[in-house]
């Protein structure tokens, strides 16, 4: 098996590719296994690099060295390819996806040796108009907040959660609601603040809207939030961020299923794992077990998967 490390030098507060490459080389060389380091040059370059490597035909383990956007690109390159597995070595702003596995596993993902000794499991994906997401997709105020966070994270004193808060404040005052048509097991139309489709459970620098969402349960969790004013948004956002949607049943409704659609008369900003796509009609479809994802050695989540399989 070949270990293929994809480094995004623009991730987080600017990753030092030379230092990271040196660290990878030190660890990988000592193991005596084939490896390669690739430094990306622009948007979607990681996806194309993974596809090229996959096309060579050998077994490949891909390490997304960056943030959630880098992981998303690597997942899009690996999805559906039986000879490729992918994992995340987090060096980005939020590194939200891997939080679904628990705090102890988050630390294990930061250990390259544990990752290289890890085990692959099949995870579900969301197909969003042909672009895959491994974590969360959304439409509405949160999509605008999440996809614009990079405008603030590069500023002094604004990193991680602080950058998300800055983006939130700016976008709330620009306007919260949009008129949407939403299709799930039925259809509804009106003013909505946001629609959040979850495969994972954390996004936006630590928001946790649907805590029970896990990426290997064969279903998507779609949280719909009706239109609110500024003061209503202020009351709602804290509960939303902590997964307390049941406390606000008049404006928040959870749906579970394999397909959801959102339509609008105007182009929508759509968050796909923190990356921005646009479209006036958006379809979110479950792709069960579509990617092979490597969990670090000793993973608590891996142990829980084994226990569920036994029962």
C-alpha cells in the first residue's frame, strides 16, 4: 500500500509545507513503506491529484493534510474507488468533521503514526448536485456564515471560533431569511432561516445541530429552521448550536431520510463541507458507504462500530 500525503499550504493560519513534509518524511521513511507528498496549488487540485493516483491502480491511503475543505477535495477524489481510502490529518481552521468520532479520537487523528496504523471503515456521503460531502451541507444564513469565514480567519486575532463569530455577526445584519421550497417526505414553502443536512454532526467551528447524526448509519438528518427576526435568531442560535432543536419545535423540525431538495427563485449559497457552491435548485442525496475512511489505531469509534456489528 502507498501512503499519499496531500498538503494544503493555505489551510488554517498557513501551513508550513516544508516543516510538515519533513515531519511526514521522518515518520514514513522509518516505516519503510512507499509514500509520496503532494502540495496543492489551488482549488480542487487535491481532488485531481487523488484521482490521478487512484488511476494508477494500486492500493492507496490518502492523508488530507489541511482543514475540512482539503478533506472534502480528497473525499471527492476517493469516493467510489475500491483501491483508495482517505483520512484526515487536521491542520485547518475548524477541523470539524473528525469531532463526530469523539474528543479522544480527535487527538489520535493528530498522530501520523496512529493514522498510518489505522483501519478503514465505509462511511456514507452526501451527494449535493454532484459534489460529495462527508460532513454537513446547508443552505441559508449558516451557509453564508460558514463559506465566508475564510475572509475573517486570516485576520489577526481571528481564528477558529472567533472567525465564525465575526462572519455570523456580519451576515445576520445583511439579512437572515430566504423564501424557499423544501421537499422531504412532503413539500413546504415559505420564509426560512436555514436548512442543514447532516451526515456528520459538527460544523461551523463547533456548532453541533444534530448530535445523533453519525456518518455510517445509512440516513441523513435534515434540520429545517423557519424564518426568524434578529432577536429570534439570537434566541435560537444558542440552542441550534448545541443540538437542542427539540426545545424550539415551533421553528425547528428534524427530518430523516435519503433525499432532500431545496429550491429558490434566486441563486443560493450552498455550504458543502465549508466549501461554496451555488444553485437555485439543490438536491441532497445519501450515498451509503461511498468512501473508505481510515480511523486511527485505538479509535473509540472503531470499537463502537465493532460492538454494533456483533449485535
